[in-house]
């Protein structure tokens, strides 16, 4: 493979320098004290989304069961 082909293959992947740059930019934008609050909010949002999607699945199952019993 040529280097051009390898560059095309790895174009969408992040390397160590890119990750370090992203971390530095985030630290500069939000500061060290704000990041734990942001991560806590992100975690709570993910938990709520997961709970809502599992509740939706339970409601769908219950609706399907009640429709089957009515038939």
C-alpha cells in the first residue's frame, strides 16, 4: 500500500496528538472546575435516556400483550 492509501484509511481516526489537542481545547474553554459538572450532567442525561427507552419498551410489550389477550 502507498502512503496515500494509508492516509485515506486512517483519515477518520483520532490519534494521540488529536486527542491531546481536544482535551487542551476543552480545558481552555470550560476550565478545570466546570468539567466534572459537565460530565455529571452528561451521565444523568444518558441515564434518563436509557430509563425512558426501557420504559418505552415495557409499554410496547404491555400494549402487545393486552392486544393479544383481547383477541
